[in-house]
């Protein structure tokens, strides 16, 4: 299990990668986490990643489906974590901390490339 913390404005966003299961949460919701299906996606962010969904009525569901496909195609938790870091950084999220399997936080410089 890898826990990734990002800063996005005043909030801290948590992403928990546990095998192929990815949960998202933020400081405004306390300990509540959700899969990609339960979070509110930004249409502009989705269009930035998937321009072909610009005129789709089901853009949110299709983006969630594609995210799950991508996560399942990656072989390790580390690859999944790196993909999520790269993707969220492109949308303005700042990597803050990474913790693996309940151990102390790691040096983020090896992840933040």
C-alpha cells in the first residue's frame, strides 16, 4: 500500500494505492475516501486528459472507466503511484508526502520527477 499526499490550495489530497484499488480523499471530508466513481471530476481536467470526451454526455463515466483501465494495465503499485503523481501534477497538485506500507514518509525527490 502506498499513500500519496498532495497539496492543492489550502487542502491536502490523499491518494491510497492498494494493489489495483485506488482511493481518493481530502481534508475537507475528513477520513472519507472514495474510488474514482465517487469523486467529482472537473470537466476541464477530463478534457485536458481526454480531448475526445469534450462533447460526450457521459464524459465523467468514460473518464473513470479509462482511469481504471490504465491503473489495471500497470504492473506494480509503484508504477500506479508514479502515474497518479504525474497526472495530478499536470493539474496543479503539488506532491507533499509519500508513505509506503505504514512506514515513515519517504523522500519525495525520487518520486517527484
